[in-house]
């Protein structure tokens, strides 16, 4: 059997950064998986978004959000952007880092739109936390060769945040 | 380190089909993962069945959202584990579905975690769920079944095996 879940690239931040980008992604896999552990330098329950080729263009999403502070579960959607989960912010319990995963199917296709899933949560041993599941769409026939993960506003990833991009082959 | 995430089999449909089957699954792994990426010919639900069992031995619970409201639902005595129990997948955009089947070769009832993702650029549906197959048999066959209509040409389904050691 071939090895199929391979690390393409990783980035463990040694200083804060507004965004993390994986570029020059080879088209040799079937699917991509981005896994991360992160925290941001402002606010609470920071909302992440994913960009393709450095832009929100052609992205859309449907989200499912759990908010235990209400408590409530809600759903909403957007176009021209894709949210990708929550992450801990600076006003949340110290040293609490969020975890999340983005799974992009058929990313190298040059003939089809790309569906993806995302899941990310901010947990801090307190009531104010969030979790988000996302169904995303990249409406383009272009292969995806660059993805970026960042706050929807202006917060930065803090040092120690880590990001791992894997490629999965189906044969 | 041993390889622990391996493709067992993959199918890309050359013509529309109402189901995709993986048979003669060995007991070599700890867990199974099924990944489906494709479109329906028309509205349908994705079901997973084991060992060609279409009797009412399945149940599940889901959490879902359609972009305007969220809900949780359950089904019992059903004929498969649904990825999208609460809404149809449509032909508008690709749907991305995963099933994680745990301890598939064991002698207890089998559970599967499910995800369904189909955003349609203005509408969409997202679902996360859990399903149960009330059988103590080891799983040696997996069928991905359309509740109605068919999976379109080009739909890809892959079965992966995951080893604990």
C-alpha cells in the first residue's frame, strides 16, 4: 500500500503573524488537510477565514455554530468569503489554543468546483466558548495551489501557533 | 513508524450509479474512513450500509444547518446511516462527505461519525452526525447508497484503512 497521508509543509510561528499561507502546493494529491493549533492576539472567539490564492474571491460557505454562553446552535451562510472556524483570542484563558481542521476535496481539479469542510473551536474552561462546522465551496475550475488562514478582522496569530498541511492520495 | 492511513480502494464513476460498493474488506486495519466527493443527478440522501444489510438495523443522531436555521434530529430502525438525514443533496455543487467507522472488525455494534458538506454559493447544508449499526459482525463490505436518483458521473468514493499500530 502507498503512503497516503503525507506532510507537505508545516509552519510553527516563532513570532506573531497576520496570516499563514501555504503556497506552491503540488497537485499530486487527491485531497488536502490543514490542521492547526492557534491563538490570536486580540479579543475572544476570533473568527477565521480561509482564502484561496490570497483572496476571498469565489468562496462561499454555510456554517453551524455552537455557543454555550447562550446556549444556542445557529446556522448562517455567506458568499464572497468563507469562514473556517473559531480560535482563542487574547482575552480568553491564557495558554488556551484552539484546534481545527480544513479538508479540501479534489483540490487539484481543473474541471470542477471544490467542496470542503472546516471545523474549529475556541475552548477556555469558561462559559464563553464557540465551535463552528463549515461546508465550504470554491467556485472555480482552477486547481488550488495556495491557501491562507487568517482572522476576518485584524488580529494576528501568536507565536507558538502551529499549522500542518497534509496531502492525501486515494491510490 | 508503520504506514497507518492507507487507501484500500477507490472508485470514480464512469456513468451515473445508484450505489458504490467496496467488497472483500480485510480485517487488517483498526478503523475505516469513507470519503465521497461528487454530485447527485437529482435530490438524494447519502446512506452507508454494511455487509449488504438493508434491514432496519441502523439509527443515528445529527446536528445540521441550512444557512438560516439549525436543528438536531434522530432516526431509528432505518436502513442505513445517513450523511445528510435532514436535507437532500442537490446537483447544484459538489458535496463532500466523510464516514469514520470505528473498530469495524470487532464484535460489538459499530458506530460511525459522519460529515456532510454542500455549500451552493447562496444556499447550502452542513451536517455532523453519528450512526449506529446494530450488528456484532465484522464489516467486510461497505455500500454508499443513493436514497433516490443516482450519483453523477465523476463522483469519487475512496475507502481508507487506519491502523492503530
